[in-house]
C-alpha cells in the first residue's frame, strides 16, 4: 500500500501525480473501471491542464482475474454485466468517501478545486458520490459511464447540484455501455438542473486523444480559471 505525504498508509492503494510547487493544487480523484487498477488513468495526468492538476487514482478493493494478471473493481457485476447490487455500490461509494477524507488531510489539495472523475464502473461511483455531496466538488467528469436510474431516483433533492459543472463523455460505438445509457444519464442530469457539457465521439469503450483534449479544456474553463470560484 502506498505511503501518504506524512509517511503513513492511506486506506486504498493509489497512484499520485503531483505538479511542481508546494500547492495546494487543483486535484482530480479519478476512479478506474472494471478490471483495471490504480495505474490505469494516472498516465493522462501530465496532459491535463498543462500538468498543473494533481491526480490521485485509488484502486478498487475487489480483485478481478483478467487473463494471467489481476485487475480490480469497485463492486461485483452479475449476469450480463449490466446488473448490479445496489448495496455493493453503496459500500464502494463509502470507500471512496473515506479515501477522499483521508487524502484531503494528507496531500496538498485545493479543496475549492477538487474534481471527481470516473471511467466506466468508476463513473457510476463518481456520479453517486458527487451528486450526493455536490458542495464538496468543483466538478464531476463521467467518462464512458452511466447513472443507473435506481441510484438517481434514490438521491435526495439538493439545489447545490445546479452549481456542479459536469462533463459527460461517451463513445457512439461503445460495446460495453451503450451510448443510449449515457444519453439517458444526460436527461437525468438535466432534470437535476446540473450545468452540463455532453460530448460524443466516434470511439468504443475508451478514452481518445479528442476526449482527453476536451477534458483538459473543460478543466481549464470550469475549474482552473482564476475567475472560477468553487
């Protein structure tokens, strides 16, 4: 388990990208997808916001066999992979919340400019955690993911969602999470009054150069701009 800045362990194994300088830094906490690991998303960090954004990538606690290697997940899938256990998702969301509380104390995080992002399964958790506590975040990014209707309907009303910049990116050829699910999520977000940016790309279940460029631009405009107050 990696050490934190004060020398002690953090609850979830994770990777860290730190910009130059003492901070506090604008920070993205990025949640990986099914079968990946804490190393999956960290490689994009230097390309976001000109390398000015700190990134923390925690690793899900569920071991997932992937060929001859081991990957990780946040909650188990059942059946075709489209069904899930809501209680397991809730437990995973609590793990993410505990991780956030831990790293906010240990790393040089600008709490006014904290973004929660997630790819695929990680995006489900990012949706749930950020929409449950929108005051905590300066932005939400859901990448090749979706907001399951049962989770959305269980969220209590919260007017602070109207001040949570949200980016949704999805591939029109996504073979894992159909683009129709992303479009459904967008309509749910619009119903919440979330300030939304939605982008579709000619790609599958992945990130692309174009989607990463748009993510970086969105961060510049919605989070990093000196005129933006979280």
